[in-house]
């Protein structure tokens, strides 16, 4: 029987970014190990080797075939487009698509309508079909990306035909006076057409045709404003397209306005974990979920805004989203879906194989381009990951995040062009290394002999329950949630918030707690337990109590580890 470390010794990739539109300094090629690599490998395996992912399932949403089933038959091309987009990212390093991907793309192209659209419902019959517009938006992004990655002229021509369909249909959509909330169906609104902005920008980049960029620019004033937004995935996908459009135009004022808008999204809409809800502005007490698609939209936006602006808060937000809500959202089979919201974190949510599981590989691979970068001879480590990273010129860097030892190892033996290393230090981290110094939230190290070790220590910090994460100093008797490093902690106590006793040291940091590295955890296999003093006894009748757990000890775990077989709660009361 393998031990937990061996079971987690899974490498995802290689992933190649040379033919993808990614920020400057991104790797040319990437292999990911550790927990992130294992989770990504499982996400890829889910959509490549398990039901329902077969040609019948993915194509039925386009063809309307009576003998094949799909979840949402009128969202023509939604699932097929997502699968093609994900697989184009998964296999970009190969230079040519695997047979399964090439065959599905060919079959999808055979179903393209004479007017350039996809779907059994014809545009002439339903001019403003929201569901079809939404699915076609995913097909546009997918075909443009596939053609860019693999250089397929037939797919490029199909993407152009679909783009021309958008040009032809835009006036009718522009003339509509429908508001975002007029239909009463949050996932079938006027935004279904405008969410195609992401695909239009990708097509403009592929072809250089100014018509598609002009149409994308015409979308901008028609995007649903944040105050009227409902479906967060729709809203954030359109903002991904908007950011790409603004970057291509070099519109710094537009980017600044988008940054301010998304700052407000974080301040007013983010979950206490740093993730995002499926719907914005639900009335208090209304049942709500998260949504994997939304979490990946937010992850991509945050990583790209960090690369564009250099503002540390965007990378902090990306890491909080990834290490908490994304990982908690992931199902045991590797897919993604939705989890009920609140301070109760159930062990399992609901998988959404029609959308979230398909978005997973794309979202994780796209955002991974920002974790480690090479800019002007400086290796920027922006998130502590394990993997092998190759940059142009054959510069290859190996990183190992060793949580058991509290060390990040960096091997530059095959990267002579790297002169220095800058490791990002979010507010929850304390990094140290021989001869290093901290400046502007980064630990700066000279190359030295090429083999570096960075000591990693995580802080315990408090945040306000039910609000976007940020360090707080709650008063005695106030409710709070606790984080260890980037990880939101949860416990098994169901009888109200647990009273804890934490003191602050001379440096203002909490003292009197301890973290213990663990092997054999339910989901991740490897993780940690944080022990915090509490004013409560552990009942002898508690079948979950630990062998060595003492009265007055709160055992808490990151929500991503799904430690409880039932549900976990995050609330504590500060003593």
C-alpha cells in the first residue's frame, strides 16, 4: 500500500503557453506537482475518461439528436465549446491535437449552420434566443483558441463564420430594451449574447480583423452593470473579455476603471473564504450556492490583474479563491460544481458536469501562467507551488513546496539566466532565507550557488464572518473566522460559535496556538490541523474526539481538506 506522499506524487502537464494569450513573463512550459498538480490531473482525467464525456453527450446540445441526452439542450454548443477550450489548453504542448479532440472538433464543424451559428434551433426562427447565444459564445472562444494553438485552417474558417454571424445578429440584440432581470431566469438573460465578448476578442487576436474588435468595443457600453448583475459567472466572464479588450488597446484608464469595479466586487460580494457566490445581491436569508465557473472566472481575473498592475492584493485574492473555495468545491471525482453557502461547509457539494467540471482544467491552467514568471532576469514566485517551469531560451527552474518541513526549495541549476529570485509574501506569510531581505511584499534573494531554500511560516489571523477576507482585530466576545495562512479554518462543533482564547504577542500576531502537519486526510491526503485554546470541553460522547485531544483544545482544519464526514463550521467567538 502506498503512503500518502506517494499517492500525491502526481504530475500534471506539461502545459505550454507559447501559443496562448498569456501575460508577459509566463512560462513556456509547465509541469505542476504537489496538491495543485494532483487536483488538476484529476480534473483533466474527469473530462477525458469518465461518463458523461462522450461524443454523443457533447454534440447532442448542438444537433438536438432525439436519441442523445444533455442537461440543457437549448444552450447550443455550451458543453462542446467548454470541452474544446479545456482540451486545447491541456494539449497545447503536443503541438497537434490528440485524436479524440480533433475528431470531436471535426464532428462539431460538420454541424455548423449555413449562417455560421451552431444549434438545432435556427436563428431565423428565434432571433433573440438567449440560450443559443450563450452556447455559441463558448464555441466562438473555443474555436478561436483551438485555431490559435494548433493552426488548423478549417477551424479558423469556422470561427470566422461564427464571428460573422455575430456581426449580422448584433443590431437586433442592440435594439433590444430587455433588462438583465426581466426574464426571471438568472442564467438566461440579455447577457447571454454579450458574454460572447471573450470569444470576439480571441477571434480578433487570431485574425487581426478590425471588425471583430469594433464589435467587441460596441459590446462594452451594453454590458450589464454590477448593480444590476445577477448571475456572477455571466458578469465575470464578460469582464474577462473586457480586460482582454482593454489590454489589447492599451487603455490604461479603462483598466483602472475595471480594477475599481472589481475591487467593489471583492468588497461587497466575495464570500468569507475569498470565493464568489453563484448569484449577486440575493436578499439576506435567501438560499445560495457558489459555482465552480464563477470561481474560475474570478481566479483568472485576479491573476491577470496582478500581472497587469503588480498590485499584491490581486494575487492574494487569487490564492484565497484557489486554496479555499475552488479546492473545497472540487468533488472527489475531480469535477467541480456548487456548494451551499453559509458558515456550514459540507463534505460534498453537487457536481455540474455540464459546465463547472469543463471549466476546471481551463481555469487552472490559464491561472497557472501567473504563479511563476521570469521578468528581466528575476524569477518571480507568486504562489508557493511544486513543479518544473521552463522559460524561453531553455531556462528551467524546479520548485518544491515541502509543507512538512516548512520549506520552499528552488533549483536554478538549469537556469543560468536567472540572476535573482523574488518570492511574493502575502500578509499571511513570513518568509526568510540566508542573505535575503523583504521589500515591497517580496523576499529578495540573490542567485548564489543556484540552490536556494526559503523558510515558510504561516500566520494565524482573524477576519469578519460572512465578509470578504481581510485581517481584522475582533473585540472580546465578537464572532470571527480564523485563517492559517491562506486557509479558512473550520471545526466540527455544531452547538454555536466556539469561544476561543488567543493572545497577541508584542508583534501583534496571535500566540498560544499550534499547527500540526498531518498525513492521510480525506481529500488532500496531506494537510494540517490547527489547535487553538477554547473555553469548552470535548464531550466524552463525541465519537470524533481525537485520541490525544484534550479538553480546551479546538481542532480546526482548512475547508479544502473536507476533514469532517458531515459538515464543518467556521464561526468562533474571540475571548
